[in-house]
C-alpha cells in the first residue's frame, strides 16, 4: 500500500476530526508567518531605524515585536490544542476501528495470532500513528504555504532575484534532502516495527511462562533469544538514525548557505541603487524565518516512516478476511433439533502476517466425518489425543468452518445461521477457559448479565464451587487474578462450567471441561451438569471414558475418523476401539 493510499485510509477512518485538524493547520500557518515576520522586522529595523530611513522609532519597533510575539504565542496555543485534540481522538477512533475489524475474525482469526505481537499492534503501533496526525499533516501544509507567502513577500518588498535565490535553497532542503536514503529509511522502519513486534511477543511468552523458564533453567537461552531480537532492532535503528543525522547535517549547511547567498546577492545590488541596505536586512530576516517550515519536513520524515510502517502492520490485521463470516442473509433454525456432521473434512489453516514465503502443507485433522447427535440427549466423543475430538467441538460452535461437508442443527447448515443467534443457542466450556482478571461474579455474569444472585449460587452449586465461594471473605466479589491465577486448574474449569450453565442454551458443548478435576469432585460436577442440562442436547468431549459411560451415545474417534458409534454397553461388548481405550485407562490407572 502506497503512502498516498495509507494517508487516504487514515483520514477516512478519522474524518470526524478533519475540522479541528484544519483549524490546527491554520493556526500553525499564522504561528510560522509571525515567526518569519519577527525575523524580517528585526533584520529591517537593525539597518533602517539607526539610519533614519524609517518613520518608526525604536519604541514602535519594540512594541510591534511584543505584539507579534504575543500573537505568535496565542497561535501556537491554538495549534497545539487543536493538534492534540485531533491526535488523541484519532487514536481512540483507530483503536475502535481495530477492535471492530478484529471482532468478526474471532475466534479463529485472532487465536492464530501471537498475543504479544497483537498487543503491540493495537498499542505501540497505533500510538506511533499519532505522528501522522499531530506532526505530519500540518507541517506538510505549512512547508508549502508559508514559503510561498514569504517568497512572495520577499520578491515584492525587496527583489524577485533574491526570492529566486531563496527558492532554490528551499527546494533543495524540502525535496532533495528528504529523498536522500528514503528507500533505506522506509525499509528500516518496516523492519523495526516487525522486530519490535517479535520482541513484544518474546517478552510476553517469557513473562507468562516464567515458571517453565525457571524450572528448565532456560533463562540464558531466553535472554540470548531476546538479545537477537534487540540486535535486529538496533540494526534497523542504526540505519534510520544514520540517515536522519546525515539529512539534518546537510539541511543546516543549506540553511547557512541560503542566508549567505541572499546576503551576498543583496549587498551586490546596493551600490547600483537596486536595493537599499535595510531591504537587504529585510531579505535576510525573511530567509532565516522561511526555512523553519521546510526544515520541519526532515524532522518529521523519519517519524513518518515509522508511522506508515505501523499503519501497514495495523491494516495487515484489520484487512484480513474473516475465516468465519456471518451469512449475507441469515436464516432461522431450530436450536433444539438434531445435530448432524455430514462428510466433514478439515485442516487448520496457517496464518502469516509478516513472514515471507508460502505456508507449508498442514495435515488434515478430520476425514469425511459423519455423525448424528440426537436432540435432548448426551453424546460423548472420545478418542486418543489428536484424534479430532476438540476440532469437532470447534466446528459446532463455528470457531472454524469445515473445508468440505456440513454441520447442521435442526436440518439447517449452521453456516447459513447468524453467528450471534448460533452462539446464543450453543454454550461451550473449553478445556482451557479464559478467566478474566475480575471477580467471580463478573466472570459468571459474562454469560448472562441479568442473572439473579440465586441463579449465580445455583450455577456454582451445580459445579461444586458454592462452598468455596462462601468460604471466601468477599464471596462472589472475590477477585480471581490475571487469567484466574488465584484459582486452581480445576477451579478455573468449574467456574467456566458454571458460566456456561448460566447461558440457558439449547446445546452445551463441554470440551474436556473437567480434565483437571479430581475424580471425586468430577463425579459431583458431572451429576450437577446432568441435572442442569436435563432435556438439552449435550456434547461431551471426554478425556476419561469412565466419566461418560452413562451417555446416550458414544462416538469413538481415531486419527480424524469415526471408528465406532453406539451405547457404552454395546461398544464394550464388541471389544473394539472403545474397549481398547478403557483397557488403556485401566493400565495407566
């Protein structure tokens, strides 16, 4: 995406702040013109007042300088106030835009992204885009408008030859110098943003996995890897800052040469009477002042590289097509009807945002799976790890869509059902649930904001958490910590189960939701779930066959295929795949 396209895109997202942005630009133009005026008045007064060529006395000049300085300060205030208003509101709109575009991609699209890198894009990268609004548009406009006005003033008040001399130096400073190393700077900026994203991801992993790092003595290796990321950042920074230093040095030389050239050409015209000495002083003052807006181009050019690189990283996420999309014309469905997997095959896609090269070939997870799950009954899906059990659960909740075949509820393909009504009808409790850094109450109300205290207590009672909550000093207002760190693994799973039960759904999908619960507690929890879901369709992904022996139907998976289907007693009598799983469990126990 070109810089023009990126600029147009950013402005379209933030068009509501274009009016105060225009005000900021006008205020900046006034501020800079007054600055040029101060230089010009000073240069003129030094040569005009002492020689008596002006009717103005020293007092009048000083008064004019004071008034212009005050007006300059007022214009600066207006520019800064409007500019920061634009910047802050633009960042808020960009973050809202980011979330609005990310939400339809979830969970399939967002789960495939590194959390640390994603966080870096929504925080650091969007913060960096502030440069575009606060320190780019106004300087670009003033770098054109202010020199045009001051050159016209110089030509009219002194000599057009002097204006032409100044124009040559301004063009060098404003167009030629910023182009030096521009390609290398842009590439370095992109590399820098990518390197910082990778460092953020590495740091996030190191912090969240600190126990594992310490347990395996991997501190040194993690530090070495961090050092490699930091070296990449330093390398990109060196390229960028090197060109910044060169361009700024050249610009200072150009500024000095321009003032010298204007002064020499002006003085050469004095003996012939073409110019008066005070006019030369005026021209030198204008030359000094007019360079300020042009030099600002270089000041923001490097930051602008970073801003555009950050914008590209943000849009790389927001512009992705959702892997699971709402249908254009959603249809209704009977959530209490039978569930059917018909000829379903699926392969997890490989998602790349910044990496080069084509994604590698990934193995198929499900192969032509056909299952009928009767309404109002409990169906258990069992099998060895990696057999495709959890993938079936993910397809039923439309976390993913199958590559081929269909998943239907009540005879309606769920891809033709709106995501919101589908997810309202199908409640799930995963093996590794996300618990928010909030209270027990808040985590429960996520599923049903209108739930009464009695309903919350009942849900906790169903999963054998009521006595624990009652024993806590703050009860349901107990904060569970970041990702539920103050809870055990089993407590987190049971809290997620209670949350799912509060949904009052037609279908419940429990994906190894009691895998971290001890057998005694598990039996109590399963009894509570059976009572709460009586008459509802329940799909249980089981880690232990013994816990689903009373299921109405058991589906045995192996290597992405259905190998057996039937009741527990029937399948055990066959002595097939289920019997082998039960025997393996007994051996392990």
